[in-house]
C-alpha cells in the first residue's frame, strides 16, 4: 500500500511538472501574441488617424485663415456692417465673400457679422435675416480678442440651411456702425457645411472596413465614417470611446476595452479655439482573431509534447517504485527479527546507494545494541526501558540484582513498576511524576527512597525520557536509576546544620520564621501562640563574668526553653539574648500565662557557673502574641510579640505581657516578682 502511494505521488508530481508549465506557457503566449497584435493594430490605427486627421485639420485651418484675413480687412468689415455704404462698396464686399464661397466649392454657406449683443448686422446670403439674433451667439460670445473659435455642429434644417453646419467666428476691434450713431465691437462669422468633412471621413475606413476614423465637435455630436449627417454620440457605438478621450492627453493610446475596441485619438489644431477631436477605432476582437490560428497550432504542439512526457514519466516512476517494493519486503523481514537480512539492489543508481547505506546503519544498530547491553552490565547505573508497542519491559541485570521485582508483572500502560520497591510516601510522589511524564511526553528526574532486596531504605535518583512517534503518542520510556544514598544523607546533614543556631541548638531566625509560617498555614482555623523572650541585662553578665560565662547562660536559657516545647511546638534564637517560642498545643496555649511565669521563675532561680564559681539569677522579659488574633502571617505575629516584650522592658522588666494594641504606658504590669 505504501509503494502505491509513492507511485501515485510520483505520477501526480510528473503531471504537475508537465501540465502546469504547458498551461503557463500557453497563457503567457496567448496574451503576449494578443498584446502584440493589439499593439500593432493600435499603431496602425494611430497612423491612419493622424494622416486623415491632418487632412481635416488642413480644411479647418483654411477656414480659420479666411476668417482671420477678413477680420483684419477693416474696410471690408466696416462696409459690410454699414447701412449707408455706397453701391460700389456693397458690390466690393459681395464679391469678396462670393470669392471665398466659390473657392471652397460651396463648403462655406454664408458670412454673418453680429454686434456684441448677438444681433445680425450683416447676412451675406440672407438666410438668417438681418436684425435677428444669431443662433450660435451664446456659444461663442466670450471668445478672447484675437482668437478664432470653431463651434459645435448644428442641424441645418433648423438654421435655414440644406445641410448640417458649423461656424468659425472671430472677435474684431474694427468699428462697426449700426444706423448712424452707435459704434461697437462685434464678430465676423463663417458658416460652413459638414459635407466636406463627411466626404473626407468616407476615405478613412481601413482593413476591409473594420477600422475607421470618426470626428466629434466636443459637445456630443459626431460625424462617423459613413459620411452621414451629424448625430448624437448616445445613438452610436462610440459613446464610451469619446467619453474616455476626455481623460487623456493628445495623441495618447486610450482604453477602449469597455467598448470592445482599440485605437487612439487626437485634437485638431487648425483652429486655436477648437474642441474638435478625431478618433481612430479598430475592433479588438478582429485583432485577436488574426493570431488565433497560430495560437491553436502552438497549443496542439504543446499537448503532444505533454502526452509524450507523461508516458516517459510513467516509465521513470515504475523504475523507481520497483526497487522500493523490494526494500519494503526486506524491512518487514528485518522487523520480524531476521537481523541477518540485508538489502540487495543491483541497479547502479541512488537506490543502490541507499541500500548500501541502510545495510551499514543496520550493522551499526546491531553493534549498538550489544554495546548498550555491555555498558549496562558493567555500570553502577541501573537501566530500564518500557516498550509500549511491544508491551515489553527491559531492565539491566544489575537492576534485578539490587531490587526484588519481576518485569513481566509491570504495568506498561502507566509505567508504575518502580512504586513496588519504594516507601509509601515516595511511591505516591513517583506515581504523580510518571503520570505527568506520560501526559506531557517530556523528560523527568526525581529523587526517591527505595527498598533493596535486603530491606534497606536507600536514596536513588530516577531519570527518564519519553520517546514519541510522529503523532506524539508514547513509543517507549528509557530511564536510569542511580544510587545517591551517601550524597543525599550528606546533603540532609548539611541542610539540618544550616537550619540551627550553633550555640543554642535552636532554629536560627530564618528557619524559625519559615516553620512558623508553615504552622500558621496548617492551623488556619486554630490558635498559635508566640513568646518573644529577651534576657534582661545580658550585657552586664558578659561584661562582669566574661563571654564564656555569657555563652553558658545562653545554653542554659536554651535548655529551659526546650523543656517547654517538647512535642508541642518549637523554638529559635534570633541572635544575642533574644529567643522565640512557638506553642501549638491547645492546652499550653490556654495556660500560656502560667507557662511564661514558670519560665521566668525557673530562670530567676539561678544558674551555677562552674567556670566563674558563681550563681547567677537570670531575669527575662516575655512578650506574647497569637495567630490569627494579632497577625495574619508569621512576621506580623512575631512583631506583635516583640512589641509586647518591649512593653515589659519599659515597665520594670522580668515579667510577661500579652500584646494589646490599645495598651498605654500608664497601665500597670500584670505580675511583679
């Protein structure tokens, strides 16, 4: 089953490595060729549009030059606008305008002169009606002085013309006379037919009529390649194209994808005030279809190559999988216990090298097992191993010699076999530790007391490591048991020495405070008493009899205190002549005042120093406090007892006092010798 998975994986991999590049190359090639075709057609459309636009631009330029020349001829302008001009001058004006109309072969339909308010003061052809308001005045009334203006396209039928028209106007500074008194500035206007531009557009079709050039006046009216009358952009398929040109600079490629076309556009420059544009358009679908056949041929070739690669890949896959099946069969035999089995791969390739390396590793494993067994036999460390997969327990020979245990009876599910040879206290701790190890799949190290075959309780350290599979499930636990009895006992002795005061053999300050805190926590709902004892005038004893006698006094006081705490508490020395006593027995706490008096009396009865050959009466001041009444923790209770002791010191010494926060110095002592 495993070889089948590898075989399938190799086949899928071969397919991916073959098909994916083919798809990528095909897609990139398609878009590259399509992009190249579009770019080529776009450049062609631009050149056609530029050439045809230039022809139309020349026509507009000629119209603009005519109106410019007329605006500079003040005589003609004034005579045309004057109501009192002579008959000869009228003929001269008429001949001037007729000459331009004849030269343009009828493209120029009329000449009109208006005043600054748009009223017609001269109508050459009489089509508008002198004295009437000019139809295009609102559009061109604000043109700057000295600049020509090309208007939008107007329907001729509405303006008394046989064809659609537009006009070119120019402001003039010449004096125009209307009547006999008024003088004002005005405009000279040349009204032009769209037929010539429409005729030019009929010659702009290219590539079998697929491409064409169209013209717009910038206000929504368009002349298309059919040379038809003017129409609104909304009624043509050029709406989106002309809308997009508003956002582009002159002669730049534009995005016609929305309209399904490609191309470019440009502005006319023949008239400085013109907003007219030309657009060269080519259907994008037609451009792409020109490269479709080469793309299909390329895809067919790639598919044939892909099929050949798949066949070759299948053969390569089988050449890899067959030796692997042999290796798997050999592994199964080795797993079942045949350690003499070795891989035999005759083909000289990487699999042969793998087989050689695996055979070498297998030899090293066998040697390692022998080495492991030899080391365990000669080492003081005792080894054990739990194999969960095989449900087998291994222990070294020296382990069996030291402990009375049968590996066959061990519980491999939880690994609690060592608890059988531990003391009761440490058996429970060991069970918790092993449960944690198996839960967290980590290592563990702990110290335990264990029973040997001779019944001796000995300290051992147990170190174990959990080994898991790839899913995190325990496979085995390997551990070492080491005898640390001598080291542990030495450690306990040193720890005990560090906890006691050398001279008094009572707890030192840190140990007493730690034990007191533990006692308070254990007796959270019970009363714990603390006595703070200070030897009065101890400095006097040291100064008079010497420090050796002072040390004897400290030992004597310590002995008296020890007699009061046997089995019911513990005591400590805080340093110098200060002692503390913890009382836990409820009966002694009830009679704590009597206990304090007895201790004071016993100390005062006198200590006989053989060294100084003198009897010394020892006085002591005692402060008493209780937990939890006088403090929530050990330090607070000791501080309260210390404060009560100082109360005694300030009020005569050699007495005891129970701590009361409201006490004052004026209150008397409870007992005086």
